[in-house]
C-alpha cells in the first residue's frame, strides 16, 4: 500500500494525528482572536457569575450541614 510498511504507517499516523489536532486548535484560537475582544468580556462576566454561584452553593452546603447537626443532636436528646 503506497510502498509503506506497517511500522512506517504507524509512525506516520502517530505524528500526523496530533499534528492535525494542534493545527485545528491554533485555527480556533486564530478565529477567536480575529473576532475581537467582545467575547472576552462576556466570558469574564460568565466566569464571575459561575464563581459567585459556587460561593453561594458552598455557603448553602455549610448551612445544611449545620441544620443536620442541630436536628441529629435534637434527635439524640429526645431518645435519651
């Protein structure tokens, strides 16, 4: 097949597949740069919102943990 043995074909594919992926990634980065910075501000705002949601969910988790502790302590006292 095209004068290549299996080992040569395997080496060729081993290097060509990641090369195609890297070139594709660079192409996507180039497109994002060409589109301008208007998406970067939107991305920054999205990141802030996600971080705030994460902080609020952590606070809620702490509150639920505290309520569970209070209820379990009350239940233990009632059993005693």
